[in-house]
């Protein structure tokens, strides 16, 4: 099996013009890399199963209206096809929404908490020339029917366990609260127009503190102290002291449990952390390693999603990007040499 | 994890109307079934790897023109999307074409034979109310650069090994020759119009011997003996004697090798066997078990496919449908009780 290296570009410079390309943002995975991916998968799935999580798989296409139930923004960037009977289907771009659907329908009368894990790919259209992945394999879990802070603590303890099972030793978990900044924003100024509010949150999401201060000033209705407090919140990052300083009570309760479980040294609280999916309602998290500027994965609490499919279940979960996880394991192995 | 049984319909009679359905031909896989599928996958992949096959994965979407290169009919029934830069992409509906592309480009200068295996899903649009699967997981192999009959024999010996590794004991492999009937047809009447030829081959493909005799009669240009011979070919099924009676020389050479390998007792020759994909050029095969009227999988020789992607490689391969394979294992287990 003497092929090019797994991570070499599909068509190296000077390659024969006959070579047939694959669509941008897609790639072939060759045997050497595939064997390593399978080894990581096995370790992570074993960690999920031994913690009582049952693996599920959901369809490659869902009805468009199913995915739209999750929120107006969530389903915006997705592949759609029209079926032979005229129904609009959307390619799976997220695993949490289908599993919330599955829990609320197939496990309608099962005693909570419900524990699911999965290993499946998701598809998202890419912007030309942005170097984004069109397709990635996610490995993750959903814990449904266990509210905050206990559910969040179980998820974070398990996340530490699966990252170790994948072979990683050097990682941090950034933990924020999807509603803490917005609650503070709305209590400082309850009469924001939706447009101004979206503009302010966009600066938060892109982590542009200068832009955030500018938007707050342009909006009016905030005094200097409020602006300082909101920009301070967006930048607040650290240990327990950050939660105390900003009176982040929900995260303080979570921190107590993480201390009891002995995993608080893995966590960095980040009150400016927001996630792009709009179904999160509480604690949110992202996983970071020294070798990658982007998160390997993330997740959070979504207490209102299963209810949209007919069964109220407080829930949280996380997903890891298998390719990034693998690269992080390789980078750590390389650094240890 | 107290859910409905894995194979229960998604929404049992009398279920609550709130339940959110999944698209026809799709389904959720629940933990009990998933664990069994993973066990079968592990056994089969281990059998492939220990025989020197390296696992690969290919993109969920290919360029439409890539898939069309395989043949005009092959890419007809597939999902297409238009990308943000206007390119037409087609969802993977077959694994052999992308792996032929991969072999011809990424392994352009690797010494043959090349041995690949894979475990990935394929998507095909379903006709409403036909009970077809929109999506299925295929586990399979491709052996490239080893011509007939040696390549075919290696594939069939490995197929017996992987079916045993999956836990099956009672199975048969039907083996035919994609060109034997058409060669006989064309040598009996070299001046058939494409339309008449297609009409005749349609009857062969649907295994309608009465229809086949009718089409041959309607065409003219065949005498009674030729018609009897062609209908006899389409119905010819059995052991070595079938190959001898019809002078099927290519399959006789293959049979010699299968006898040497001690797997000839698993094989039934079937000179009327044809496969729906149009890239096959030689031996074709399908796997049958007593519990299922449909094949669990199939494959064959495709010596002209990799050449379309720039590297001539005689090749063959097979794929098994994971869901059917699992049901066959369950049925055998049940019968043994």
C-alpha cells in the first residue's frame, strides 16, 4: 500500500493532468490514516459504551421541516434535495437535532435519563476558497433528561474521559453560558431592536471586542459602566474567580460539581463563548489543544429542543470532529519525540 | 435503553400523532441493533485487513462528471445538488467508481495489485411506495491490477472468509459472466438494433424467460435452435456441468482455481446472472442466504473503469449490504434455536 501520505493534498504540484479531482472541501482518506482514525473511534466508542451510552444512527436526509424546527438560523446552511414525491429533504448537517427527534419519538415513553452516542458524518456547503470542510465525521454524545448542573457535569467528566481514550493528554475545555451575555445585555437595555441586538451579538460571536464596544456605543441606551461591564464579560476568561467576579451563578454550581469530580483543572471558564447553532440554552463548551487554533469540537445544553418534537427533555451533549481530533493526537505524539 | 425493538416500524400503529417521521426508505438505528452491526463490521474489516486490504473512505459527493464517466446508465438514479460555485455534485450511490478514481489518481504510480476495502453508506433515490431503502451501508473490497481468473478467485475466496467472519454459515455465491449472454446474443445475430438489444437484455435482467423468448421471437433473425440456446443460457444454473455444457471457458478457468482453494461448494454458476450497474466486464456474483429472497450483496469484474480515470487496471470487487447481512445473521441464529 505505497500511496502518498494521508494528509498530502489530493493533487500535488506537478501531478499528471489526467488526475480526477474531488469537490473542494472533500477528500479521500487513505489506508494509513484510516487505520489511525478507526483506532481513535474504537477508544472513544468504548468509553461512551462503558459509561452507559447506546450508539444510534440517524438518516442521511431528514425532512426539511424537521431540521427547521430547531431554529430559524440553524438550518440555513445545508444541502437540500427534492425527492421524487416532491418533498424537500435536507442532508444531515448536525447530529443533535435528529437525535432529539429520535429521543422524542422512538423513546417517547422510556424512563429518563436517556444516553446516546453516535459516529456519523455531517455535510455543510462550503464557501469557495475558504478552505472549509464540506464533510466531517463527528463522534459525540447526547444526555437527555438530566438537567443542569448535573447533566453538564456528567457530560464534561465524560468528555475528559473520551479525550484521554482518544490518546490526548494536553487539552482544555472552554466552558461558557449561552444565555449569560444575552441576559446581561437585555437587563442593561430591555428595548433593543432585533437588528441592533443581532449586530451586537455578531461582534460577540466573532470575538471582536473593539467591534463590540463600537456597536454598544452606536446603539445608545448603555452608559459607560454598562458598556465596560458587557465588554468585560465578553473578555472574561479564567478559573473560578471569573465566575465569582461576574456572579455567574449557573456556572458556579457546575464548577462545584466539576471540582468534586476532580476535572476542574481541565476547564477554563469563558463568559464570551458563544456557539453558532442557535438551540443552546445553558452551558456551552469547546475543546482546545495547543496544536490547533480551532476547537476540536464542542457542545452544550439545549433544554428546548426535544420539546419541539413532542417530549420535554432537558438535555446536553457534545461532538468532536474526528479529523481534528486525529491531527491533535498526531501533533502531541510528534511533540513528545 | 428501553426503546422499541430495532426492527419495529418507526411509528407503530396507534402511536401519538406528534411523532416526527423520517423520510421514506430511511430509518433510525437504535442501540441494540447498532451494537450488533458494529460487531459484524469489526469481524469483516478484520478479515479484510488480515488479507492485506487497506481501508479507504471517499467523499460523500463527487463531481457529476466523475460518476458519469463510469457509464451512461450508471449515474442515472442519484441525488444531485448544485454547489455554491455552480458545480453539479452527485451523492455517492456506489463505492466502486470513487475507489477506481482514487486508485488511478492517488495511487497512480503504486505497484499493483492494489487492495482496498471500505465501509461507507450509499444513497439512492427511492420510488414512492416501493419499500426501497434510500440509504444503505456497504462493506466491501476492490482488488485492482490482478486480472481474471486469479483476481476473481482471490475475491471469491475472501468473500467466503468475510461471510464466515460476519457469523454466517449457510450461504451461496451465484457466479455468472456479464458478457457471456451478450456475446452469445451478438454472435447469433450481429445486426441487432440498440433498441431491440436493450429490450432483450431487459427481459434477462428481470429474469423473465417467457418475456425473453417473446422478445427474441419478435426481433426475428434468430432460428429456433438459437432461441432455445439463448433461453437455455439465461436459465442455466448449477455446478461445473453447466459451464461444460455451454462452453463457458472463462468461468471454467475460474472454477479450476476455486476448486484448488476448496470453496467451489459455496458457488452456484448462473449464466443468466446480470447486475444493474453497467461497468461490469467479466465474472459477476451475488450472495444468497435461505432467509432472504434478495441478494445480500454482489460484485464483479470491471476491467475498463480505472482506465477512464487515467490508469489501466484490471479489477474486481464486491460489496455487502450491512443491514441485509445483519438480518441474515439474525435469521440463522433464530433457526439454530
